[in-house]
C-alpha cells in the first residue's frame, strides 16, 4: 500500500510542474495516508499476528491501550526521577498546585 501511495505522489508531483494544483493533491494524498492508511493497516496486522506483542513500545497502534500504558509508565518514570533529583523544586510545585 505504501508503495502505491508513494508512486502516486511522485506522479502527482511530476504533473505539478505543469499545474500546481496537482501538488496540493499530492500533499492531501500523503496527509490522508499518514492519518488513516498506516494506522488502519498496522492495527489489523498486529492484532492477527502472534509476534505483534513483542513491540509494545514504538510499534504499537497509537490508540491502543498497550500504547497508552507504555506512555503512562514512561511518564511516571520521568516524574519519579524528577522528584528524586529535584526535591525542593517538586515540593514547590506541589505547594503551588494546592493553592
């Protein structure tokens, strides 16, 4: 699927030298592919394969619960590190949040 989109984009860019509207169509095609094409393809392929669970970090679908948990755990790790390395600053921020 990606090869078809890329080759279509190249053709539209080449056509764009004569009419600049084709460049806008090429940009729109790439935008639609990035928004909907890759996410839907990876969701169906990772759900059906048994090897899809090995890449829980960057290869996960953005909307999945596994990706959410990975982001949440990473943020919690950074928060703990920040509080450990900067105790005075974290206490000040906690006081400001209270009132």
